[in-house]
C-alpha cells in the first residue's frame, strides 16, 4: 500500500518571538477542486503572556479577535515561525500544468521546501481563548483556511511546526525550538463519502505539578468521523528536540499514556526532578477506520488515484506539546462530583442543556473564577462563580447552559478551569463532550384497500 504526502513545516529562528509554550493543531478538509484542497487548520497555541498574538494581553481580552492587533504590533510575518510546504515524492511539475499557492506559481523540478509564511499569515484569524495571569501565559485559537494544491504521489500530506520556545527545559538540556506535526489524509473516504477529519482535543499549554505526587491528566477528544482514536507518546521526528527528555521520563514509567483513554500519568519523583524544574512532553492522537476503506484522491499534477486504507493504518496523526512546571506544595483547586470528567452528552436541536460544575479550593481559600472554553471557539454561556450555601469547605460552582440550534450541530468539547484567590488553577480541566443532533420525524403512510 502506498500513501501520498505533502508536508508543511514551520521554522523559527532565534530572531523570531521565542515565547512558545505548547499546543497543537488539527484539521478538516472542506472541499476539493482540480486537486486543490480547501483545508481548515485549528491551532491551539500557548505563549508567554504579553508576547503572543494578543500583544500585551489582559483578562479582558478573552474571546477577543486579535488578528489585526497581531498584524499591527509585529513587524515581521515570520515573528511566530516560518511556514514551509513540502511535497514528498514529487519530482517534476509540468510547465503547462503549474500549481499555484497564493501569488506564487510552482512548476518544473520542485524543491522539497517552499516558504509560504506570507500566505499562511494572510489567511489566519487569531482569537484569545484563555489567559493565566498567575502563571504568565495566554492561549489563542488560530484558524487558517488555505487552498492547498495536492501534488504528492501518495494519499497524505504532513504539516510541521517549528517555533522558538519561551525557555529551555531545566530538567534536561533540550532544543530551543518546539516541533509540532500533523499527518493529514487527502481525498474522499468510501465509508463516509467525505474527506477525513483529524481528532480534536482541548488542553492547556502549561500545567503545574506538585512534587512527589501521582498526577493524572485526562485528555478529552472527539472524532467527527466516529473513528477509533488512540494516543501515544511521541517518537522520532514527532518528538524532535525532546528525545532525551522523553526517554528520561519514560524510564521507570515516570511518564505513561493510556492508549485507549488518552490519559497521561506523571509521577513527579524526587529521584528524577525537583521543584522549579521545567520540561516539555509531546504526545500524538491517531484515528483509525473501523472497517477497511478506499480513499479517492485527486492530485493537482497527475489526476485521480485510489488507495486502500486498512483498519491497522492510521488516517491521520496529530501531535500536541505541553509545558510542565514542577512546584512545591500549592494545594490547587479540585473538581468535585456530580460532574465526572469526559462525560459524553447527546443533545437535540431545540433542547436546552444545563449542567453545574463544582470546584473546591484548599483550606481557607475561595474559588475566584471559572474559565469555560469550547473547542470550536464559540462563546459559552455560564454563570460565573456561585458559592455553595452553608458549606464549610468553600465549594463553589458555575452553571453552563446551552440552547442547541442548527448552528451547533456536530461534536465539540467544553472544558472548565477553576482558579482560587491566590491564583492557583486546577491541574486539569473538567471537560464535557457534546454531540448536537437534529430531530427527525418519521411518518408512516398506510394504505387500506
């Protein structure tokens, strides 16, 4: 079996903004015309507070579109990395059938690396998703729509992201650059009659872990195509710059991930680390078809091809990277029942969905704020902080409400982060997975003779 690739790389030199903490991107293919695939990328990108796309961000900027602000305050279009497009296995593009990307035309012998930084920059919208004043980071949700000419000999293309880090890991000397990657399947699937969609998750870019504790971080995920999703720790090029750190943490199972539940387990063992240490971890999410399928791919260079995809081969692979800070005892807030993490709900259009999420601070503290975010970037209606009456542990809650409309149809994730009055946040977010469906009325026609 052969697969097709083109690859998109993002590089960053030390002259760019070196303030990246973590994140990852996923994709959906919206349409295809003459071998050009309209591709939507959704990028969760976390930065040192004040030097990300938001530029001098504050808590009032949550939910704000900062695209123009980024363009006005950063002189170079490569401030946040250099985007490089690669077409593996393409040796020659006929001069009478060139491929076009933005205002650039490619023909003849094609180099592996094509700089499309300006093209990406001009087609990206940035919105502030979350801010941590205490921990000093901001996270944007950046959405890019591009017409990518598929010019490979196989059925895939790769997206790679290289960017300067805010700080080098203290746990082990590692690269000054971060790497993210997404392997994307081009073409129409025989089982759904549509292009593939990559797995989607919702994470924070920075996590603070208390020393000498077993930590468990459940990674929520959805897959629009109902594929089987599996998670693993990144290896090889997917973990570029993190090879030594990943190998070090894997020893003695200091760091593991459950393949089926996508749950990270981390033991902040004093024999391996100490308060003040920082390190990064990369993991991937892959989707697998539940039955063998065919993929119908159209190349902008040499026409239509079909490829067989068995259940043992992943359709796409999405790499995420997170930054960890080891701390002494901080006693962060914790979520309490009755809302379990990663619970899935099916809601029908016209219905109203309401749920309360409870969080408890440590002794003599109060819950100061809840942040509620949604994977598709849409705003979430929630009440803010409501203290429980007559309780001695200072438990507070927020109530989330949603009136499902036709515009909500589909799957998305809602996650809640709790912060106490000292600025400490819950280690993991509590997440809900919603599937909005339309109601269908079935009418039986009976005839009597």
